[in-house]
């Protein structure tokens, strides 16, 4: 279980029944565990968490704003994050293999080889309150895994038949900060998310999951800077500070 390490000593999650025997609310709890674990639980050495999403948000006059994002998280701080359609930024590509790197507009690639230290990571440049929020989300997911029915006052879940290997969970959100409807599509056996349509508050949209794999085998090449470029070497700390700025912006945007 991904969140066993987040539970108090001596507390063991109850065994789960087979996926097809889970209630709709238990299925939602499992999907949330998977999603949060991508950020809070590192994969085994030589493995990675790999998620690719597409998001469409309808705008005025029949227009649609589209976003694409991919996150590959490896062990020992390795990662690769790409996104397109980011407000005020456009396209984004950052990562960390042997060294951190960032692809900038015009094809330039910066690699943090100068003044590099193995014990330095982007976490050292993030505000402590942001790291605390990540841990709080992980703790909430662990609580949801232990007792999903305790959250029934905030969400009600029903299920309707999907096509083929698909299950469709329909959520009604009742929390004071999040009211609305979500139709979540998941894979019948693995419970991996396939996509969702949502209308929460004033925001409506569609999410498509292009790839979803947790703790899958990874190659070191996944995390290296783009090939065919002439990278410019920069101080490692400067690049990690830029990563922290990007991550802080992303987390605050979600809030």
C-alpha cells in the first residue's frame, strides 16, 4: 500500500476486497490514493511513476482552452515534467537526471552541472508551508483509505455501467469549498483513472488520461535533457531555485 508509511505506528489498513467488490466510494478512495502517491511516494529504484494528461476547459464564444502535461517521477530525485498551454509561460520542460536541466524558448537547454552537490534538491528551495501542505494531502489520503465512509458528508458516489473495461463513477460534491458534479471513468480491474468530466463551482471541463502507470520500469534516459541540443552549463542552485518557482506557481494555481 502506498500510504502505509503515512499511518501511525501499529495502525494497519484493513485488507481490501477485490476491485469489482469495492463500493463506488471505495473506488474513488483508491483513485485518490494513486493520484496523491505520484507526488508523495517515491517509486522503487529503477522504476518510475508516469502520468500524462490532457485537459480541455470551455471558454466564452464557444472556444476551448487546452492543456497537456506529463510527469515522470523516478527514484532519488529523478523526474521529467513537460506541459503546454501554461498561462503566461506557454510550453514548459524541466527535469533532473544526472543533473537538473531546463529547456527554454528558442531551443536553449540549461544544465545545472556547475557547483553541483548530490545532497541538494529542489525541496531545499521550496517554502516550508508548501511542503507541509503536500504532507497534509498525503495524510488525508491515508485517512480516506482507512475510513472512506467518514467522507460521505462531503461526497456521494453512484455508479453507472461503462463500456467494455470501463466503470463510471458519478460524484456529487457537497463541501463548502467544492460543490458540483464529476463523472470519473476508471479501468475496471486496476481502478486506474481513464478520464473525467466535471462541473465544480464555476469551472467545467474534461480530463483525458493518456498514460497512467505507477512503479513501472524506467530507463535513466527518461530523465536526461533533450538530445540533439548544445546545453549551456549553469550553477545547480540557480536552476533548482527556478524549479522551485515553477512548482510554487503550479501549487498556488491549483489552490
